[in-house]
């Protein structure tokens, strides 16, 4: 079985895994990158926070305003969203309060980090991009050193779980963050340097 088939099978099991631990204030609509068949091997993995209302409607990650910001940032890298990136989330389902999006809790991210570990082992990305505090928090349950690294930068790590990996850490391209000039400029520089980071 190739990694794309393995990943599809993995995505089908995520719901059952989360439901063993969590059942409240979560929309279990499946959301995942729809361009799986077009991906290069060992794509760059972008890890965001959690799907929101727009993502649930379209069943695709990063399609709201943050998604527009991400598309713009990817265009600065001269790479292709459909082929070169696999886009996923720190928590795989929409977390809600009433009918509004909410940030996943630390306890939820800790549970979901086991799924993230399996996903990374299947995809074997050449570079992992942690965008925003939730993705950094979730990843820190796998590799504790990550929480001590500065935004926005690229790091080569030697790990027990994954062996040698390269990660990039920066801000989440949310509308709120993007409206702050210094954050937007940091994100722009970060994405412009992606090509040199994967060489």
C-alpha cells in the first residue's frame, strides 16, 4: 500500500479514536486535504489549528479568510498548494462553543497529538510547518523541545519518534494576526524562504 492509500485509511479512523475520549462540543465532520492524489512524495506538511465553520462546510482545511491568507503566502514561495503541501490540523475536527468556533483545549490537543504522530509517520514530510500556538502545543506533546524554539524560523531536529526532521515555526495566518503588520511581514519572509529551507 502506498502512503496516499495508507493516509486515506488513517483519516477514516480518526473519528473513532477521538470519540473514545471526547464527545462534547466537537463537530465530527471529516475535513482533509482534497488534493491527495496530486501530492509529491514527502510533501511539506502544514499543521494549522482546527477546522472552522467554513472548513466544515467545504470539508477542506484552510478555506476561509485564513485560507486566503495562506494561499497568498504560498504564492510567495513559488510552490504549489495542491502538489507540494499537505495541509492538516493539530486537532482534526471543529471545536465549538454554542455554534461558534473555539480554540482546542490543551487536553484535546494532547489526545490529538497521537493522531498527528501517526499522520507524520505515514506522510514522512520533508518539512513540517507549525502555524500558530495550537499546532506548536500539539507538537510539543510529541517533541517537548519545540516549545522553546522561536518564531519564525526553521530548525533541524534529531528525535526519538521521527529520527531527523526539519520543522518551521511561525504564526497562524488568521485575519486577526494578518492585520498586524509585523506578524504579516514575518509570515511573508518565512514563506519566501521555504524553497531554501527544503534544499
